[in-house]
């Protein structure tokens, strides 16, 4: 089985289209989507339209939950932009997405961890910032999930970790946003360092799962210009550079 894993599109339709084209060129048995689909100052309605037509195995991220359940006054700008633009049919589609999903008996899809859409699996946020998770932290977050391959998103950081019991955890990184700052649970920033759209190709081979992290060029200047037009200069900088300002 050859799985193309995508995550954290955040309404960046040109990045999504570039990734889908690259996947088509390489070939995959299935494309899976790990959530945070629409929120951001870009094209939430158009991105939802594209994804709904594809009918990919998809789990909901924290931003789907926030768009559906938070009052607009409580929403951040990214969620509010999506909330104001998506259609009732798109809202119903988001509401039907599961928190976790299985491909067969051996592959588990989540957004953050098997029990949380807000906890990063392979990264840990501390008062000093974000760092790679220790093996003990990742193992604890895995719990008793019965799968040889576990795919997650949320932190936007491409990473893979093989647990001591043989289970493999893979984060494909983010299709649509390569840098951000957040204050929860402590102030921290993520920077991938280039603006390329990220995804992962994971394939079952004779010796187990192989992982290839892929970085794809797309029109990030156009995406950054759109973010600026929608009043999000921090997003514009992140989209153009893969880094946060300052």
C-alpha cells in the first residue's frame, strides 16, 4: 500500500493543487487528509469545494471543531475568515468528519494524537518554546493504539519516529503554512525555513513502512499577496519565506 498523507492545508488552494499534481505524478493508492483544512486568510470556500469533490479519507482538526463550535467573537482571525465564507453544505461536510479514522486494521489517522486534536504528537511545547518530543513522550501519547502506522498533523513539522515497540508515527508537515506563532499552552513558533508545500509518501515494503517527506514548489508569492489583501501580513511573510517576521 502506498499512502500519500497531507495535512494542515489551511485554505491554501494553490499549495494543495501543487501537492495533488505531485502525488499524481508519483502515484499513490490512496490520499489521506489529517485535518485543519480551511482556516486562514486565503480561499476556504474554494478549498472546501476541491476537497469535497475528492472524497478523501479525512479527519477533522482542531480548526474544524473551532469553526463549527466557537462563537464568532471567540474565534481567531483564521477561523473567522473561514466561518464567514463557507457554505451551509460545506459546514455540514466539516461536521461529518471523524476525529480519528482507520485504513484497514493497521493504519490510524489522527490530527494531533489519538485522544487530542490540540496536542502535538512528535513535538512538545514548553515555556522555552517548541522542541522535538522525546521517545517517552511520543510513546505515552500513542497509548494502546493498535496500528503499525499512525499518521498525524497539527504542528506543521515534517517528522517521523519509530517507537520502541515498532509502531511508526509520521507527520507529513503542512501543505499550506510553513511558519506560525501560537500562544497555547506557551508562546512558541514553528518555522520550516522554506515556503514549499509539504506532504509525505508512506509505503509498505518487505521490511516495513518507508517514509519520504516531499517539499513541492508552488506560487507562494501569489498566496502571500492574497493574505495581504485579506489583512494578514504575518501570514504573508510566513507563506513567502517559511519563517515568521522578526
